[in-house]
C-alpha cells in the first residue's frame, strides 16, 4: 500500500507541472479580468477594423469576447490573443440544423473547425433570444433539437471544451417577484425549458441570460430605486418573503429568479452566465435614466462585484462564479428601435471611451474623475415631437420613409396635401417632418419609434408654424 507521504517520481513531475500551470494562470489573472468579457456587436457603419477592435478589447483588460456570429475576419486575429471567445449560430439557421445532422456538421466544419486549434472558442450559442420572438414559434421547438445536433457535431470531432448553449432574455420568466416565486412562462415551461435544461444539465453547460436591471427599473422607476438597479451599496435592501433572503441589488434578484424558476422544474444546480448586461449612456427624450453617469456607475459596480474574491455569487447561490459579458463594446449606429439601442457602448466608434471604467474592478469610486451630472433620472415632463433630422440627407431614402409614414397611420399626411395647412413649404424635409411626427404620435404608445433608419429625431421644440400644427401630447 502506498503511503500518502511518499510520491513516485512520475507523480512528482505531474505536481511540478501542475504548479507551473497554476502560476501561469495566476500571472494571467493578475493582468486581466478573467471572468468579465464584452459583446462585440458590429451593427455600425463606422466601426474600427476587427484587429483594431481586438486591441481595444485587450486595452479594456477584459478576458472574454462574445460575437453574434462566427465571423472569420474576427476569429482569425483573435487566435493571436488569450481572449476566450463565444460565437453564435444565427437564428435563421436553426430550422435546418434542428432537422439535419449534416446541416449541423456543415456549420461546425466551416465555422468552428478552422479556428478550433488556434482561437480559444469556449461557448457556442445557438440562437439569440429565440423565446422572445412570438412571430415564429416553430423556432422555439426547433431550438433544443438544434442544440443537440450541434453538440453531436462537436462530439464527432472530439471537441469537449466548447459549451453549447443559447441566450435567453428575462422574458422567459413569467414572474420575478419575489425571486423565490419565479417560474418560467407557461407557454414554454414544459415544451421548451424542461428539454433545454435537461440538455444544459447533461452537458454541464450554462444558462446564458441577457439581464438588464436598466429595463426592469425603467419600466417602473417608482417601484425600484435607481441606486438599487445601479448596484450601489447604499444600504437599500429587499427581503424575499418566500426565501427570507436579503438582497442589496436588483441584479442579484433577477439572477435568483432564474435559479428559482430552474429549481421549480427540477434543475436547481445549473450555472448561469450573464451573456449580456449593461446600461445605456444616452437615449431619447422619452427614455428615463439613459446617461453617461448611470452607465459608468453601473459598469464600474458590475466589474467590482464580479472581481470580488472569493466570488460573491448571489444570496441564493453564494460563492458561485458568474461569467459576465458587458453589452457592448461600441455604440452601434445601425441598430433600430429607441435611442438607447444605439448607445450601449463602452466605446465610441472612434475607439475613445464613453466614460472611464476600470473593468478589472480594482479602482475605487473616489479615485475616478467627475462624471457629467445626470439630467434624465426622472421622466421628462413636457411635449415631444419627432421630425426629420438636420444635416445632409439621402433624398431617396427620405422619400421612401415619408411614403411609409403616410401609408401606416390614420390620416397621417392629410395636412400636407396640396391646399392644406401644412402643404407649404412644399419640400421633402418639411413634409417628412410632418409625417414622421404624425406617425410617431399615433404609434408611440404601442412601441412605434422615432427613428426611420436614422432619418428622424425627437425634439422638445415645437415645430408648428403659422396654421400648421404638429400634434403632440404631454409626456
Ligand atoms: C435550409 O436548407 C434548404 C434545403 O437544403 C436550403 O435550400 C436553404 O437555403 C437552407 N436555409 C438556410 C437559411 O440556410
Ligand atoms: C487540432 O490539433 C490536433 C493536434 O494537432 C489534431 O489532432 C486535431 O485534429 C486538430 N483538431 C481540429 C478540429 O482541427
Ligand atoms: C411616480 O412617482 C412620481 C413622484 O412621486 C409621481 O408623480 C408619478 O405619478 C408616479 N408614477 C407612476 C407611474 O406611478
Ligand atoms: C407565490 O405564488 C403563489 C401562487 O401564485 C402565491 O399564492 C403566493 O402568495 C406567492 N408568494 C409570495 C411570497 O408572493
Ligand atoms: C470620439 O467620438 C466622440 C463622440 O462623437 C467625441 O466626443 C470624441 O471627441 C471623439 N474622440 C476623438 C479622439 O476623436
Ligand atoms: C439612398 O437611399 C436609397 C434607398 O434607401 C439607397 O438605395 C441608396 O443607396 C442611398 N444612396 C446613398 C448615396 O447612400
Ligand atoms: C381615424 O381617425 C378618425 C378621425 O380622428 C377616427 O374617427 C377613426 O376612428 C380613426 N380610425 C382608426 C382605424 O383609427
């Protein structure tokens, strides 16, 4: 029998090797934030090249990067870095992959294998927020079969260190209040979430969630305190009446809701990765709390929370490591929707920082310079209009947008018809302004946005003139 005090030479050399590896890992950890990464979205027409972007990610001292595709022009330069990489199978490929192993093999062969031995690809995410899209519910049922096929393709190539997952939004949950009572939506709980969590559990993968305290707070700013959403330690707490657990920030509440929902259908041991989180630095007049001040505070606090050793986890899962990807690297000017959508970036497209934030989480609040005072942390009270943006415009595009706006609404463009009160001045920009405003006033309550591919902007200055009145209700 071997004594535990003696070690064979063979084992000793393993031990030396292990120690070498450990010291190598700790050297790396000293320089970068190994659990924190960033989402490198590319929906902008003014973004730096992939190799320059990668240098910027490294200069932010991040350890991970997540892509929304498997762009070889990004994966190639990533091979020269230590960054861990997450890639994505686009939503539109899910139907084919779910029904065909060869479609899955083809995707893996052409997108992952060429980089597998050089780029540190660690997560392969099949689809993004599939369960939030009610326009194509077939995709919901194709999701897990597609994930299984992708996993099978990896197994065929003996690839074991790439986790297969899918990113879900918080709307997979029916309720989050209180966290201990959270459940998945009944329309997906049995049909999608059970098989999904079974797969995640079997493959020791993660529940990848896009989680934004910003949206939870902004939807109901009277219910939640801003500081609580910004992860500020101001002594605010909430005690869950079901679990008795006490919370000091909204992010932990949302994460524990997911753990509860998973537990409610029999999976209480699955790990979470935060696939997206962040705070917008700018938004439209009718959007609350999107400013540089809040964005800086949130991301600084997030980095500090994630860098704490030993790991904090959450009240329901203390000590758990939660890999986290900030959304996003850049402000992306080609994203549609409200103004916030184009202002999630840590960086402007020219590569300069929108605000100072030490993403290794080491810097204290007091050692930062001053931030611009927030002016929109309370709802805007007043009237807002939507008009054609100033500056040089593409007349063809503006004409198409004008026709669209006139076609959608109810009497949207009557006032700009020949002889009516807003006909003169008879020019494209004036008519487009009237039409954009008229459209937006009719549809803003149901999610219509004042954007028109960047041709429209909100204004608080009444564009009415003479007898031409631009409608607007008080906000
Ligand atoms: C799905 O497969 C069909 C048949 O092979 C092919 O024609 C189609 O282009 C594929 N769809 C996508 C999105 O690749
Ligand atoms: C990776 O490299 C190893 C060793 O060179 C090789 O056996 C393996 O086939 C390669 N894998 C892929 C997916 O290229
Ligand atoms: C939120 O609180 C403010 C100030 O206390 C109040 O004026 C406003 O009506 C409240 N809004 C809602 C939606 O309850
Ligand atoms: C949890 O949900 C159940 C069923 O909806 C409800 O009866 C109960 O009051 C909730 N518990 C708490 C603490 O809100
Ligand atoms: C980068 O862009 C931002 C926003 O447009 C601007 O404020 C800043 O001055 C620019 N920085 C440089 C170095 O050009
Ligand atoms: C102007 O807009 C039209 C319609 O969207 C587009 O086809 C065209 O390429 C644009 N022209 C320029 C110069 O951007
Ligand atoms: C359109 O507007 C007119 C006049 O304001 C109103 O009577 C009518 O009900 C509206 N129709 C629709 C479909 O909203």
